[in-house]
């Protein structure tokens, strides 16, 4: 029996990869999932596959920052029993400062908006609903960062920076909610994947050209590890190579925080 304590979960970025895999794992364990994504055809396929009694869908592009507030309000009006939100959407692109003339800043800013700025807005508008559920009703924000938040990779420095920023933000939000007697029931959970075989890599031409489009552990292997972490009610769930990196990093961070 799953010990995952949430029954109605919004999964943002549910049309492929990690988001879809975890959404389907939740459904397998009796969780009602509201899948969110940009691609209507994939959302329709998601609901058709699992049935409207087990899931629903909402088409939305989280980079439309000015529309997030009204979208959240509409979604929560339609699904008032939401008790957890999983923030998973993300894109990864090469950023090469050895050739600054070739940098497309519009794409860089889109990556920042998708991976970080939108999350601030989503937290701002979802948290009041989760806080209002009260201390007897478990609630959570679950966010997917990356092992690259801890140890960056040169080829995708902007992606690493956004994940590092999100990791830091989650740390602060977790501490704030834990210190507020009206918000302590809202958990902040971070999933830190290693490289996983998803479209994040297979749709990057430079990686495909180098034979690295399928880099990482299998999606099934990751999903098993991430779900195990989620059902253990841990606040951070690293897996694969990231688990080893995180363990070493945490020991160093602990010494630093005590010194601070």
C-alpha cells in the first residue's frame, strides 16, 4: 500500500518524460491527477488512456506569466480538493560563451522563465489554497530540480543556474512554511534527478549529433527511485548518481550551516 498522502495532485509538465511517468505512477496508486501541459493532443491522449474518473487535463503554457493567476483560480474552482502540486516543466539548452555572438538571448530568457520565474508565480498563487486546507489536511508542493543544481555542467550553464536557483528557493520556502504555525502542514518536496532518458535530451540536436540523445538512466529506473522517495515522505529525493553527489554535498553544507 502506498504511503503517498495526497489524493488530488496537479502535475505541471505532464505530457512527457518525468512528469508523465510520475503522473501515471500516481494514478496507479489511486491518486487523482490533473495533468497540465501545452500540447492538447497529448493531454487528450493522457485522459483517454486512464479515464476521466482517474485524471483530468488542463492546457496551459506557464511562460504566460500574466495569465497564471486567473488560470490557477479557474483550475482550483474546478478542482477544489487539490492537495498537492508538482512543478515539473523544464527545458534545457546549450549556452556557449566562447561564441557570444551566437547566443540567442530570447531563448535564454525563455529557459529562465520556464525553469524558474514561472515557478515563483505558481507558488504565489497555489500556496494560499494549500495553506487554507488547515493542519489536519496534508498538502505539498513537489518540485523537480536536477543534480545539476548541485554540480553544474559547462554546456548548459543557464539550465544549471535555473535549477540551482529553484533549489535555493525551495530551501527558503520550506523553512518559511515550517516556521509558520498556519503553514506547517504544507510540505515542500524536492526531486533531484540525474540524467534521465527523456525528450529533454533527445530533442537537443547537439546532443543527438554526439550520440548522447539517450543519455542517462532509464525513465522506469528513475520513476521507481523517485516514487520510493515520495512515499517515504522525505523532503528531498535524489536518485541515481545524484544521490551520491547529494550525500557528499549535504555533509559539506551541514558543516557550513553550523559554522554560519
